[in-house]
C-alpha cells in the first residue's frame, strides 16, 4: 500500500499536470492572439509594405502599380525639395533639442527643490500644453500670433517693441522658427517630466551627507546630481530629438509648410507628396514611401549613433538604457 | 515605482495630511533656502502664467464676440456669449466631430487596453514555448525604421472595407499596441504572488476565471495608466485620422475637424476658439484630476 501510493500520486500528478500545462499553453497563445493580430496588421504589415511601396510607381487611386526598382531613391537623392525639408528637420533636431533639454533641466532642478512651495502648481502649468492636441494648438496659435488682431502682436505694438506687426507665420524667414518655438513650447513639459523622473532617482541621503561635509549648492550639483543624470541624459536627448522630428501636426496646422515651402519639414514634404500634391499633380505614394523609408533609416542611424557616442564617452557600466524608448510621448507614432 | 515618483511627497494628492503634520516645511529649510524659494516664485509666476496664456486666451475668447477678441490682450470679459458654442456645435459640426472622437477614443481604449492586459498577463506570469520569439519580434517593432506606415495602413483599412466607418480609425488608433502598456502589465502581473493562482485553482477556477476575477481586479493602477496613455494618443492624434478621413469629412475627429474648419471660419475667432475649447477641455480636465497617472505614464519612457 505505502509503496504504491507515491507512484500513483506521481502518475496522477503528471497526467493532471500535463493536461494543465498543455491547456495553459493554449490559453497563453489565445491571450496573445489579439495583440499579435493587431500588431501584425498595424505595425509589421505597414512597416514591410512601406519598403515594398518605395520600389513602386503608384498614384494610389487606381490599381496600376508598377515596379520601378530603386528609381524612387535615385530621384530622391537629386530632389532639392526633399533635401531642403530634410535640412529643416535637422534644424528642428539640432537647435530644438539642446535648447529644450537644457532649459527643461534647469527648470526641473528648480522645481525639484522641496522648499519651493508652489512647485506642484508650476509643474502642472508647464506641463499643460503637452496634454493638448497638436493640431488644435497649431490652429489656436495662428490666431494668437496673427499680425492682425492677435494678442501677441497687440502686446508687441502696445509696448513699442515693434513698429509694424510681426508676421510670425507669414514671413518666410520667420515661419520655421516660429514653428520650432511653438513645437518646443508644446512639448517642453514632456522633457521636464523626464528630467524630474531622473532627478527623483538621486537619493536624498547623498545630499545630506555631502552637506554635512560642507558642500555648497554648486558642489552638490556638480558632484552628485549631474553624474547621476548623465545616463538619463542620453535617453532624454534621444527621445526629445525624436519628438523634434515629428512636428507634423503643429507645422501642418500653422503653415502647411509655407510660405513658399520655407517651413516645410520632412513629414510635411512626405505628406504633400503622398496626399496633397500642389497644382493638381497626381499623388505619388511610392515616391513618398521611399522618402519615408530613407528618412526612417536616417533617424534610426542617428539614434544609434547617439547611443553609441554617449556610451563610449561615458564608458560607464550602467548606462541606464531603458528596455524601451518608444511610445510614451503623446502623439508620437508608435 | 520610487524612481518614477515624480510627485513630491504627498503634497498634491493628499493635502490634508500635510496640514495635519505639525509645521513640517518651515523647520526643515534654512533661511537662505527660503529666500531663494521666494525669489524663484517671483520669477516663475509670471513665466508660468505666460506659458498657459494661449489656453486662457482661447477659453476666454470663446465667450467673446470678434470685436471683443480682436487686438485685445485682456482675458476678462463682462458678457458671456455662449452663442459661439451653439454655432460651433451646430453649424461648424463640432458636435459630430466630438461624438466621433468619443467613439474612436472609447473603443480604441477598450481594444488597446484589453489586448495589452491579456498579453502582459501571460508574458508576466507564464513560461511557454515561443515566448522568447514573441518578445524578440515585438522588440523589432521598436528598433526597425518606420518608413511611412500611414500609406499601407490607409490601404489596409480600405481593403478590409472599413474606410467608410469609424471602426477603421478606431482600429488603427488601437493598432500599434503600446509596448509601454504591455511592459507595465507584464511587470505588474509578474510580481504578484503565485499563491493567488494556486488557491483559485484549488477552488476549481480555470485560466480565464483566474485572470478575470483574481488578477485583473488587482491591476487597477496599471490599467489606469494604460487607459490614459491610449486616451492621450487617440484623443489628440492627427495624421492618422487626417489621412483616413481625407475623403470622408463626416468621420473626422476633433483634431482633424478643427484643422479643416480653420479656412472656412478664418475670421470667426469666437466660433473657432469655442470649438477648440470643446476639444481641449475634456483632456485637460481629466489631466487636472488624474495628474499622477498622466505624469507616470509619460515618465515611464525614461524608467532606467
């Protein structure tokens, strides 16, 4: 009796356990199915197909799609409009990113101080524009910045700073910079929150210990805060740079790339080529796809180079690389 | 969690305990620090007010006539002209766009949060054949160049016959399953004790029942964060609904609708600002009440 019980028990266990395991595996796949289907439809398929389309000549509305090989790319590298818009996006990244990351760090350091009573209210206010829809911000800002009747020009004229109203969006030399500032203002709060999250990782005890040793505010900043922030800086710079490449909604709503294409960033160029060609020309979906793929690859290389450079520069064991860097900023394509 | 905790200790969501604590802040800071704080506040108050001025301007202009708006900086007004809202809702079809947006946002939240909860649950709690492959495949989504995915999505929606209904936009908004939400759910479910499952199994509960009645109810904070992530995405998204409704103006969402109206109502700032207020207010009010979750869902991106 006592000899057979363990054996029986084991047999029952394996049978029941095996059944349970198998049924569990089946449930696991069932649970994964919806996410896999959605991702296949809206991430993988479009990703692959945008490369396929980039080798096609296709106006989109009819089914006459013809394979042209690399002709789109060959045309692209000679397209002045493409490179000009590429350059404007580069301005967004190269000017917008350091300014935003730097100012947001300054503000975050100030707002992180607990002695500041109104800190929470300030955070809320600086974060507020992040919540708003970019296209609606763009529309509203065309009013706010309007040379006729807009409040900003009313202030400027009223205080005697300018003689004539400033055409923030109608002046070809100004439009891009206006868009850059509005985009930076709208998304500033995201970068600030990133920095605040990073600052929260600095243990309070470090400061206390250093203060006991007689360290001043600057020494605390220089020797405790900044070294801890370095690994976060990489991620924050990459995320902010990425966001600066995606200024479509704001620019489209404010200037549509005008005047005279002078504020046409890359996403506007691609959109115009694909969906809104001027002068009644046919849409060129294949060509737009090629521009998108070219641009997407360039972006990726840029991000990788950034990671690589900082890793080499820092040479630290723990770089705090996140598992995932995509997704969070509202409105960023996922 | 502690790393993400962007709130200062308990000031914003629990004001009462703060008051209950006997003089906390005063004693902790030196005189010099307090002087610094006062100086900083004096600098930051005007800056912060200027920062949100466009919103104040929009809100107050929405109850003014054009004559009162034009050239005026002063946000205050003596008469509230609600007619702008009626005009925006009826003539400018903001009512339709508003309901479209509610539909798209609501259902895309339902779809996206459900799918990422299901996926996060099995990734966080179970080991099964092919798990590594699936994780690897999802990592690819993050690291491959995007291309211009909107064109294939546009084409796909057309092909599956959803281009004429709001479901096309809804599915596409829910589509690129948010990896952040999946990771949040996986991390949360993964750290829950296995005993919960075992005791439920003894009681005869199956896989589905264990998920739905034991684990899911515990995941309320993560669910809230995932809902808010998707809410921000769906309510505000622009390019996707713009392209998908190019030939179907009646399916526009608010952010597309207001953009499309700006030429027609170019000179009617009262109506346009009323329309913008209708679009901005829901998400801003929600944000003011649920700040913690909003901030957390955004800060998640830099979690080390």
